[in-house]
C-alpha cells in the first residue's frame, strides 16, 4: 500500500540536452513559471543523444540518494511527438516523470511499490505544445506541479505499471566458479561499470580473477589506492556493481573498453 504523496519541493533533472544550447534553461524556466519555490537539481545533461539505456542507468543510480517526496524528471526521448506515452510513475515514495520508452527500466526492477498514470491532462501543459520539445512543454510543467503539491492521481489516467516499456536488462550469467556480465556504462573518468553484484561473486573477492578483453586482474580491491598509479583495478563501485578502472587514468581509453564488452569474474585455475 502506498503512503500518501508528500512532495518535498525537489525536482531532479536528467536529459540528453547537453549544455551547449539553452534547452535545459528553457525546461527550468517552464518549471519555475509553474512554481518559483522549487529546488531543481541537475543529475546530468551529458547522456549521449537518444541513448535511452544510458539514461535509464543514470536515473537508476541517482534517485535513491534523494529523500522521499522527490520528483525525478528524465527526458531522453527519441520518440518525441509520436504515439509513445508520457507517464508519471510513483515508486517507493518517489515520482518519476518521463516518456514511456524504457527510461524507467531499472527503477521498475528495483522498486517495491509501483503506481502509474498517463499524462493526458493537457491543462497542465505549457501551450502551445511543441511536437519536438515535450521536456519544456509537457514533462517539465507536470513535474513542477507535482513537486508543488499536485496529487499524482490528478495528472491523468491510471495505467498498469506492468505495461510500461522495459529495455532488456543485460544478463549476468553465473556458474559454480564464475560470473559474467557486460559493461553497461562508462563514466567520464573512463571507469567501466557492470551489474555484477558482490553477492554474485563466486568466491572471496581478493582471490578471484577478473578478465575483460585483453585485461586480466588478480583480485577485486577495495578502492583505487590499493594499486599503484597507472595500474588497473577492479572493485565494487558506488552503484553496487563491479567496476574496472585505472588509477589516475582512463581505463576505457587505456584498455579499449566499451559498453557491451563481457567482464568475467572467476576462480583462479588450480
């Protein structure tokens, strides 16, 4: 059963708009026109254009850092202006306002309680609504209204969360002595991130071997400083999954790592 929605006035904002143009500012202007008391927090606007999976990962690794009652606005929307739905999702006392295109995939996988609505009350939108800028004219104004106190069930028609679009979550495969999973994201430091969790490791972390492409590492360490500058290191990152980095350098460039490459963690051959 959901607790009553109690907004705290915070709106997080993630997009693929970049900062070279004024799109982010226009969305914020539309939100502040609805409520000038909002606290708007930029998550990132550096998601690669139209990269819905990266947007889903960025959203999923950020939202739980905020207090209950936060509204999370996420706009990576290659289908803007088409029949794709615009939705609000209530998950574990957080509200997500976004296109129904898979951006909510990892939130849906993690949340314990869910409810959803289609955003079809056009009196909440900024008019005229541009067919190519729903972030400013549709999602932003609705996110602002929710953060200012509008009840979630007032944004539109209830829908079944089970019917929301989901992207395929890259599989993590386990055997008795190994676990394999792809790199799902590379951050600005060049650190390669996976969904392999600590509880999936096939043995004591310091005893395991980590392999990815040409890279072979003995042991999973606690932090970067456990190796010398310029040396590669595997560790459990802040998002809860295995990461590969190079201390003080860029692992992706150094070892030609990219999203989709398989990382294998295994027991050493005896």
